């Protein structure tokens, strides 16, 4: 299946053109003042309204997102539910008086988690009474416009959320927060005053130790690594005593993954929306095949990259790929594992082992932000920002 990265359909073009208005500087500044006057109940009601709209119009919105990003509809449904759960954990303060409250915020969502990487940080800022500007990822450029009406009809002040399809306009005030989850990275928004938070995701590492439940670990990874939640799986590190068995279990399970049309609810793996990821993946597979380090691959299906296993002891790669091309290494000691983990410096780490001491050791020594014991960790898109409330300082 071939997925287009740009829409030519007149209806989609019209939606992109009129579905979300461009930035209006006065409206953004007015929204900043209006949001601060809202009560906790009003904000909570607006947030509920956003999710109600998305749930009611799910069958119209999510298939379009699937066509744009290649993410299967079934995954997008679970992502929407996960976003709701994440937003429910955001506290809304009674007193909207903060130190250094920014005049607006900029959110750069990504195409790996196109729903939650926009919804969660946007609602985080809005719940803290800060207007939001969304800059689309080029591989998911239609997504913010498709979800814009959920915000426009929520009762939030005009200008609370805007979509900047053409990047950051000139003339905006300098006080802002910037949070980037985009695989493009942040565009040039003019580094003036303001607080900048960049969290673009990053590599993930899986460790499978010799005392792990290997059948469970293999099944859990096959079920979960396709949905990587904004990270790419940089390496699987497997104890050398169980390396062969574990690889064989993966080979038995990987063919069960259903690749195909992302709009089909039964699809688990859709097309690759990024041309860069597609070309890099094909080059890696070709190089591994030439070096005889290719352990498993069904080959590409159009621009769907099917799950591929490469022996990292023969051919290692540093490419950042959001496709199911996995590099496997074996290790004989915890020190070998830690050396490789420290070299990669992953954002998330999954440890499969029945020995909690190994987990605690990695928890202490690894600088990873997300870590899971016998499960692939969930990634949260809530920005790691605290707005201090004004008070008395002695």
C-alpha cells in the first residue's frame, strides 16, 4: 500500500484552508486575558467538551488522520482513550495568578502519536490558562486542523487554540513556553525571551535477561513495540544464554502482525508516512542483507516496512527510525548491558527479568525517563513544567 504525504482532494484542501483560522495576534492576546478569568468548573467543562466532540465525531476524524499518518485507526482509538486518561491527571488551580505566566505556548506534535502529542500538551497549557499555538508536523499536517473544531466548540475563548500551518508568524510577543514532540524538531520560531522546553522523544531500549519469562517477553514486545508512543526502539539487548531461543520466538510471532490499510480496524501496522524513515529503513535492510546480519524480514510491502530483525553484533546502526526495524545485541553480564544503555542514553527502557535487583540497579544507574519492569513503558505527553503560584517568599 502506498500512502500519500500530501492531500490533493478538494474537500481536504478546503478543510485545511477553512477548518482552522490562521493566527490573529489580537485574538491570542485577548484569549490570554479571558482564560485567566475562567473558573475551574468552566475549564473542566471545556476540556470535557473537547473529548465529547472527538468521541462523537471519531468515525469521521480518525480515518482521515490514519490516511495522513499511516497510523492504524485501531491504534488511534486507543491513543484517544489514553489521552483522556492522561488529561484527567492534570490538576487545575483555583487561583490563576502565577509567577512568569507566559502569554502563549507553542506545541509541536508528532506523527507517531498524532492525537495525544497534540491533545495532552495543548490541554495542559489551556488548563493552566495559557493560549496554545499548534505547529503541525509535516507528516501529520492535517491533524491539528481536523481536531480544531473540538476546541472551537468547547466554550473556550476565541484564540485559545490556533493552528499555524505556515510556521511561526512575525510580531508575536516573546514570553512563551515551547514544547516540541515533533520528529522534525522545533522550527525557527525566533529565540526571544521566554521559557523553552524541548522534549522530542528519543531512543528506547529493551533488556531481556536470562531469568525472564521469555515467551511472555516475546509476546509482549510483539504486541507493544509496533505502538512505540513517540520513541523508536534503538536496541534489544538479550542475555547470550537465551539469545537464540528468544530470537526464534520472535520469528514465530512476528508474522502474526497484520500490515495493511490503516483505515481497516484489523490493521496493526500501517504505511510509513516519512519518506526519510522509509529510505533509511530500506537502506539498513539492504546493508544488513549484504553483511549477512539479517535475521528476519518479510521485506517491504509498498511503503509498509514489515518487522525486521538485524544482528547488531555484525551490523550496528545509529539511525533514528520510527519503523519496526530492530537491532539485537547479546550480553553476558549486567555491566555489558549498562555500558550499552549508557552509550545509547534511552528515553525509555523495558526490563524483562524475574530479579528485581537487576531492575533496581538499572533504575538507579540509567538516566532513562520512562522504565518498565516486564512491560513496555507508556510515554506521557504531559509537559514536565510547573507553574509556581505567587505567594510570600521569606
